[in-house]
C-alpha cells in the first residue's frame, strides 16, 4: 500500500513539475471558447453540420498533442526550454556513474548527502539592463541566512554555493560537489516598482523539481516572496519549524525600498572581501540610513562595515570612526533588540575599545538569539584568542565551523588555538581539514586569492613548504596589489627566514596605504624581522603608535 501511495505522489509531483495541470486547464478553456464561437457562427456562415463534429474531433486530437508537448517543453524564464530529463532517459548515464563509483576504493567514495541539506545558488539577473546582480545576490543570501538558522537543516555556505552562479553546472554535479540533497536556484527580473521572481528547488540526486513557483508582484513585496520561498524549501525537505517567526522576513523590513537597494549594495561590497570594496561599503549603508533612518539592519550593517576596517587592518585606527559605529550599533539595537547581527557589531566595537566584560556579554546575547550565527561564534573566538583565552577560542572557532562546515578559516584558527594549548594531534587534524577546504575552494574559484594564501599558510604549518610557496606565489599573481595578500605573503616568508623577500612584500603592503603600526609592530608572525633596520624604517612610515589596537 505504501509503495502504491509513493508512486502516486511521485507521479503527481512529476505532472506538477512539468505543468501538465496548467496545460490541461488552458487547453480546456481555449477549446470551450472555440466550440462556443463555432456554435454561434458556423450555421449563419453556411458551414455543413459535419464541420462541428470535425472541430470536436480535432480538438480531441489536439488535446493529446498539447499534453505531449507540455510533457517535453516548458515556458521558463529563458523562454521555451526542454524539461529536465526523466529517470528512464538518464538511466544509462547514471548506471555508468554508479559503476565508476563502485570501482573506486571504498575510502574514496563520498558520504551520502544529509537528507535535510540544501545549497542556495545566486539568482540569475534577467533584468534588461543586467545591473541587478547585487539585488539577486542579496535576495538569495537572505534566504540562505534564514534557512541556516533552521534547526536540523544543513545549508551550504555562500562562498561554496555562489561559485556556481553561471548556471552551467548540472544540479546533480553541484549536489555532489557540496554534499547536499537539494539545490535552490532562480531568477529575478526587476523593472521599476515591479519584480518577477522565479524559484525552483531541485532534487540533487535525480535532477527532478521538488517545488517551483513564479512570483510577479510589487517590489515592496520582496520580503513576503523571500519568506514564501524559504518556507516552501523547509516544507519540501520535510522539516518542521520549531519557531515559525524564524523565517519572518518582514519583521525588520525597511519602509523605503530604495534604502533596501543601498543596503544590498553594501552587503555585496563586503562579500567581495577586498580592500577597495570594504572601504566603499560604509557609504552604502549611510545612504540607506539617510533614506530610512529607522532601518535597523542598515544601522547594524554600517557598524559592522566600519568595525571590519579595523579588525582586518584595512585602515588605521585614527582613520576609523568608531564613535559612528558604536552609535549605529546602539541605534540598531534600539530599533530591533532581537537582531543578533547588531549585537555582534556592538560586541566587536566593545572588544576594540577594551571593554572585555561587555563585549563577551554582547557576543553571548547574539548567540542566544541565533545559535547558528557564524559571525557571533567567529568574532567571539577572535576576541578570546587575542586575550589568551585559547580553550574558549578553540571551542568558539569550532562552533563557527559547525555553522559553516565548508568554510576553512574558522577551522584553521581553531587549529592554531589548539596548537597553542599543546593539543598537537587535534591541531594537525583540523589544519589538514582546513587545508583541504581551502584548496577545494581555490580550485573551484580560480580567482580566489584569499583561499590560495590561506592554504599556503596552512601548508607551511603542516611542513609542506614547497606546496605553500606555490600557493602563496599564485595568490600574489592573482592579487599583486592587495594589502591582505601582500601582508600574509610577508608573514609566510618571514617564517621561512627569507627576510629580504618578506620585507619587500611588507614594504609593498604598507605602500598601498593600508595597515597600521600597532598591529604590524606586535605581530608574532613578523618576529624574525623585528630587529632589522629596514623593518623599523617601514614602521616609521606608518607614524607613531596608535592607542587603539585591533583584537
């Protein structure tokens, strides 16, 4: 009985996926109209009686043809498209893949994807001007972040899933690459105050659609669209929401959609993780606040963007308006006390200003509000590491990694904390896993210089000096003038004892106009350079030591 029920459900789902019911409804309405018109006009026009019978027969034959065409083709966002192949059509290829997998050693076979797991791909920009990529990315990222907070659901990180933005990779290949059971993709067409969103959830095992829908609404309804998409993903993956408000996208929505537009632009600039884009991000959030002073997420975004300039040494302390960041975080919390991201931004500011107790309390408030928030665990771990609390730092870095299992940096820093605690075996195991993740990301995204230089530092830590040298030089070729790349390369060569190369790179890093003296002067990675006159000359170019230091 159960098998029969499952078969009926699968057949119904396949008919719905191929939009057969829609085709039937449209055909019946059109056919009925034709018969009504024929009944009213054939006789006055002198047509013989048999012509009505012929019309009915032709409509019957056309019905079969229409269903056949509906089964094969679909009218999608890119026009008339062939519907994804069925199991019987792909069976030879799948059998060949299965045979190849069996021939591999057991250890090489990947673990099956968790049933409740999904990757959210960036939405394709179908707007005429093709200038809405920030909007498309932001829409997908907000759905991703909301789903990541759902208990029991594993969501691939933005970094991992967004590299498949070109749409050229089959959903089954993406599923295998990210080890997820489902893929969500879609498109956005934005025109004036209207937006058309197409979203579909695909079974990564067989390529079938689990759910799909089109939304053609006003732009201000975008938050309701995001919520409906997220809830349908949860339902399709057979999960139940413990707290339904977890997917309430309209809770902190802005009143002005133009403010939302600038907010998404700021988010995209931050996501690119490059010096020039991070320096530009705060202005986008300021413009969003000007348009909507009560937009809590814009205030939190501004605080976060300013703080990151210090945390990642993109600007000197005297050039960073921490007072503005603190005011923005307080305003965000006044507007939305349950906004976990605002608590993280405030915690980072308190950490930078030396208020340890208040900083830890703010981080813990963010974690209580959203236990799966990567940033809360990650920045609390950084705070603890900078103050010598290595055991707590290790645990929080590992918690951050659990929130984003395919992200490498938190795991690499957890290994560093464990190594400081004397847990060498555990540290080496985490370093090896972090290295694997960094290399996978670098291979999947050839332009990712950050993944390359981070892999190089991990290889150096694990004793693979030549492998590290190869990756650090690859990173320098990718980003020859980027401060972060140059600075980390200087640290790499300082550890090797190649002081001339290290100083050349550090000189070039400082020449970009970024970085600040306090950090560089006390960075343990540059210990071998500290007594050299050229190192002191580089420091002198950065001016006198500042009173504030980054954690």
